[in-house]
C-alpha cells in the first residue's frame, strides 16, 4: 500500500468512527430531533446538526458554505413515522 493509500484509508476510518459516534448521539437525541426536523434531511458533524433542508442539494450547499466536504458529513432523513429507504 502506498503512503497516499494509507493516508486515505486512515481518513476513511476516522470518518467512520466519527459517524458511529454521531449515530449514537442521534439515537440519544431522537425525540428532540424528530420533533424539530420531521420530514427533513439533516447534516451532522461532531454531534451537532449543522444543516437541515428538504432537498439533498440544499444540504450539500449548506455544508459547502461552511467550508466542509459533504462526503465527510453524515446526512440522515428524519421522520416521526418510520420510513424504509
């Protein structure tokens, strides 16, 4: 594995570990999040909702305006009613 590949792999692991923690945060705050963001997409980074919108394009724009890479931000659809995607 080249040094560049190792660096990319390490970054991917770091993102996945952060997303795991953010999933736990989302579960712990599910009632509040569902009440406030019902039927919205939300972007989460570092256990905080950094954007909410109805369309993915809006989420991407909001994340990019914050100087962040959308591929490194967890995005989830929120609904009070269980939805299978």
